[in-house]
C-alpha cells in the first residue's frame, strides 16, 4: 500500500506539471485583465516546436528554449489583437488556438509526412536527488521541469504578484486600468509583458509533454489540458499557490485512474468512466470554487486612453 501511494504521488507531480505551467501563465494574463483562450493552441504549438528543434538539433534544452520563445511570440500576438487593436478577447484567443494548432499540424506534416507511427526522440531523463533513500527515491524521481515548476515557478509567481511593484502594477491594471494609467502605469506595456510571460509558460508546458513525459509528438498530445488550465485559474482564485493545489487535484485524479486501469480491477463500470473522471472532478471543483471567485474587475474589458 505504501508503494502504491508513493508511486501515485510521484505520478501526480508529473501529470500536474504541464497543467501547472500553463495555469500559472494564464493567471499572469488574467491578473492583467486579459482572458487568453489561446492557451490550448500555444501549448500545442510549443509541444511541436520543442519536439522539432530537439529532434533537429539533438538538444532538448534548445527545444525547450524554442518552445518558450514560440509561447512569447504567441503572447505578443494575443497582445496585439486584444490590447493594441482591442479585438474581442474571446475571438482573439480562439483564433490564436486555431491558427497555432493549424500551423503545428502543417509543420508536422511537412517535416514528418503521414507516418503511421509518430516520430520519437530520447526525452529528458528523470533526476532522483535522494537516490539512496528507497521511498523518497521514487517520490522525488522527477523531471527537471517538474522541480522547476513546483519549487521555482509557483513561489516566484506568488512573490512577483504580491510582493513586488511589478506585481502590483499587473493587479492594478487588471482591476482598474484607468486609475493605474492616471498613476503613471503604462497599461499597454504591462499587459504585453503579462501575456508574454504567460505565453512562455504555456509553451514550456506543451514542450514538457513532447520532450520530457512522452518523447513524441502526436495530434492529440495536449488533449484539452489548456481548457483544464483555464478552469484551474478560476478554481485557484487567481492565486498561484491555490492554482497549484488545483493542478495537484487534477493530476492526482488522472494518475489514480491510470493506476486503477493498470491494476486490471474488475469494476462494474466501463473504462471510459475512468478516462472522464479527472475532468468530472475538475468540473465539480470549479462549480464549488466558482461561486466565490473574485474575478479581476477589468477582465475582458479593453482599455482605451481618453
């Protein structure tokens, strides 16, 4: 039983990593007043670019860097549409998802053709800093990106948003851009930066799947994780620490259903029920948490200087 729980927790951390990266990225954007529905497409494009560059250059770290850069560019495009041009944020985000998904699939077809089996690369290895401790060796045998996400990205996001002047500007722009502008804050620059930071994390989240967890790129690699990340932001009330909690809940449920299927238990329910379980849990958690959600006041509202 102890081994089962340790393996479950270890798997939970791995499954939660791409969700956490993407959700923290979306939290930056929404804190600045921009709903970025391009998260699914940005993750998908980041997964492809990371895999492509990793495959071509033989360097997974270059692949990760390229995925991050692609996410930054996606964030800039979202900013151009929603901040500079004032296009409806729903339309802008969905358009970016469609555009980047199409570009990734087109690039994949050009590079790899219509293979019956997806191409693969040697992915990132896992690192076990406590290799001499039997139980902890399994628990902490994780990818470098998992350590970075939980031990660096989340605390840094919390510190930036709540303990720095930059974070104060982001929150001010998301709550009352008129007042922030009157106080000398460049609303447009802050929103651009928030979307670029968010895009970088989304791209990294997508690349984690292709060059670390799977070592391959497939058409369904993201599998709706971008939309789950959107829900996690609301569940976490735009707080990085609470968002991490939501990612762990989803990751734990997903890892549990995989373990139950692998054990071959004969239960009176079809296996599709297990596949849907994490998403059902996410919906229930969102319904419960959404009642008391404190949305940024300027979310979805374009800003125009008078």
